[in-house]
C-alpha cells in the first residue's frame, strides 16, 4: 500500500469516525428532547404560504410553524417554559 493510499484510507476512517461520533452525540441529545403533536385545521392557502416560506428558509413545515409560534410568543410577551418545568409540573 502506498503512503497516499494509506493516508487516504486513514483519513476516510477518521472522517467516518468523527461523523459517526457527531451523529451519535446529536441523536443522544435529540432523544432527551420531547416533542408533542399538534393537529390543526387551517385554510389551504395559509398552508401553502407556510410551505413556501418553509421552503425558502430550508425548513420543514413543522419547524416553520414552531418558529412562527415562538416569534409570536416573543413579540407578545408570552413565556415559553423549559421542558424540565413542564415535566416537573406534570409529576406533582
């Protein structure tokens, strides 16, 4: 095996390891975050507008709706509690 082939193989292996480690850490973090389902009915034109806006921002529709809700809450002074607060309230 040539030096170039050996270093290339090592780099690939290292890159895969780093990528796996970052993905694993992200998944471990994400698994700690709970999500809730929100079903709603809206005008199809509004849904299309959200889809277009989400597409322009490279977001999912669900993420775009969450961003809009968070912005509205911030603009109107509505505090969004941390998840740990919600779970403490539910366990009492």
